[in-house]
C-alpha cells in the first residue's frame, strides 16, 4: 500500500476510517478482532516488527516512539473508526500503511485469498472544531448500537438500558477503557494527548447517555 499524499498537521486531530472492499466483512471472529487490536498497538511505532516473534505478550512490547496518539477506536464487522493525532511528520500515513498491510497479510493468509482487502486508501476528516472533536468520541463509541438497532440515529432508542448494556459488553472498542476497565488493550490509546473532555468515567458516561437520550443524532 502506497503512502497517502495528504498533509496531516501535528497538534491537529483526525477521524480516520476504512471498510472492506465492496463492503465485505473484514472481521469474522474474535481472533480477527484480536489481531487487528494487536496491530493497532504494534503498528504505532517507528520501528519495524514481526508479530509472530513477539507472541502473546504483544502489549508488553517496547515500541519506542509512537507515530500517532490514538484517542478512540471502534471495530465493526466490515469497517473501523479511529481518532488520531500525529506525533511525527507523516505519522498517520505511515501508521495506517503498517496497520493495513499487516492486517491484509494476516487476513489473506487465514482465508486463503488474494487481492485488496480494504476499499482503497483510508479516509480521513479533520476535526478542526472543538465541538466536533468532542462529538467524535461519542460517534465512534456509539457505532455498535447499529448492530442491535439499525435506525436508532434517525428515530432514537426506545430501550436505553439495553443499549448501554450492549455497549458495556462490546470489547473491540476503546469504550471500555474510558469506563475504567482493567484490560491490556488500554495501552492502545493515549487519551492524555487529547483535550480533557472526560476527566473521569462518570463524565464520559454522562456524555454517552446524553447522546443515547436524543430523539435522533445530528
């Protein structure tokens, strides 16, 4: 995968996302999600690596200098969302190249296929407004709700407790890290590099609940 020729500025924040080619499923089972999460951690380094040499203790690996800081992420069956800010010049493009290439190689070998896995180069949006940046934390973390209610953004949620319960059980997302769950995946994110919108888990829960309570999302 070639490097994306887009200017990503240090100190700025970006919503980065991509999906499977022709909207195909890219995560079929828990090992697929787990592999992508490990690559989120390992690819965020100026150093090269071979994941099979690191084994199961991936999150204890000394990565050296990070290419980006990750504020939030969510994996869905056929796409993913990331909220990032670059730490080095070209950091986002280099990080996404390593991430996409690493996962594509894993996927094609596992499922005995060839060809492009993702739908072209990754997409990005510049979060140049404070309100929009704060909204992205909710937008990204609320994505799994569509798995139990496809039209909730347009018509609102009738059963909020069930929606919250579902989010609390959805592991391939940084949602649980903001709720203070003790798990190795919390090493993926670097919330200190982002505005302190949620100084504690209660403020984060209040923000999420506020969006869930709306009749529809903007």
